[in-house]
C-alpha cells in the first residue's frame, strides 16, 4: 500500500530530515511511527500526504508514484487519505456536523448522501448525539473524535495521524488509539506518528523508529523490552 524506496528529504535550509528511508506498509496494516522530536516523523507524513516532495528516492502509495504526481493531481490523490492532526484543526464557527461534512462538500456529494455519511462517521466515533454542538463546547477527547470522524467520512483507504493524542491524558489517548484499531479492523491501513512509547507498547503493533532522519528500528516490540 505504501512503499518508500531510498527516500531522502533535505529542506531548503540544508537540514537532512530523512536519510535513505526504505519501508513498506502492506494494505490493512497498522503501524506506529516513533522517535524523538526532530527525528523526522512529521516530514515522513508530509511526504506521504504530498505536502512535501522527496529530494531523492521514490514513494509509492496505492499504486501511485508520488514523484510523478502533478500538483493538479494532489487533491485527487489525497482522497485516498484521511488525515488526523494533533490540534484537530476544527472550525469553531460551525457545528460538529458541518465540520465533518466539509470533505464531502468538496467531493460534491448530494445533501442526503452527506447526512448519511456524516452520521455513519459520527456513529463510529461514538458522537451521534453531538452533531448540532459547536466543537468548542466539547472536551479535548471529543474534539479529537470529531477530527477522526472528519478524516474517515470519505472512507479513505489510508488513515494517517500525526501525534493524535498529544494533548490528551493516558486514558483518553488509549481510547483514541482503540478507535484507530477499530478502523484498521475493517480494512483501513493506519499510520500513526507518536512519541508516546508507553502507549505504543501497549498496542503491540509494528513500530518504525526514526532517529535523526534514519530508520533505526522496524518490528513489533517484545513484551519483555516494553513491560507495561
Ligand atoms: P519530528 O516530527 O520527528 O519532530 P520533523 O520531521 O518535524 O521531526 O523534523 C525533522 C528535522 O527537519 C528537524 O531537524 C527539523 O528541525 C527539520 N525541519 C522540519 N521542517 C522543516 C522545514 N520546513 N524547514 C527546515 N527544516 C525543517
Ligand atoms: P454504508 O455502507 O452504508 O456507507 P458505513 O458508512 O457505515 O455504511 O460503512 C460500512 C462499513 O465499512 C463499516 O463497517 C465501516 O466500519 C467500514 N469501513 C471501511 N472503510 C472505512 C473507512 N475508511 N472509514 C470508515 N469506515 C470504513
């Protein structure tokens, strides 16, 4: 589903953010991306979401070579992706419903289809009763659920999250990770960047660890190495 082949990313500043990254994420996998601040996690996700382009190497996603993607094709490419941000980037001048409906309006859905899909997404994140609320009135965990509902409302094949639990306590963080697991269980390929090692260890999934732009670990951490 996702292949990085010898990918380098050097920013205009001269900073090498990623160095010779090769990795594969099969369709239906759930993978955590970890590493200290500055290790290159966000850069890797920005390459995946075609916000940035690699300096060297190639990236294949859902059969598309991102190097060959023209700028005009990027919006279409991104329909394969659901993207969840740490600060969820909700709009506080409209309802929960309208926040989640945004990607559908862009895709040109009928009003009836929008209602059906928004409620299906709200149902999956457990917030059906909050559709008329303004997101500013919701708790941090609920706001992040709205962010996830918005990311999945288009039924993307790939769900990408950058530090989705960065502002949440351990209990809520665990619940959000469980939601990602639930989407993975119905076939969505999930990639979550997080520096919360304890939380990641508890999920017992494949982990990719970056350090100073290099991939230094790719595997499923053993119980012994990460007792929780
Ligand atoms: P992480 O998400 O793991 O904290 P980043 O991908 O944000 O790491 O950053 C990796 C490296 O690239 C860091 O040294 C960071 O300072 C640098 N970097 C990130 N974004 C830019 C940018 N737009 N221009 C120049 N350097 C950047
Ligand atoms: P409908 O088929 O009426 O659109 P749903 O929108 O509830 O019904 O989705 C049908 C099934 O597809 C559900 O089990 C749902 O969990 C699953 N599914 C598959 N891919 C995704 C995705 N990317 N986001 C959300 N649900 C998905």
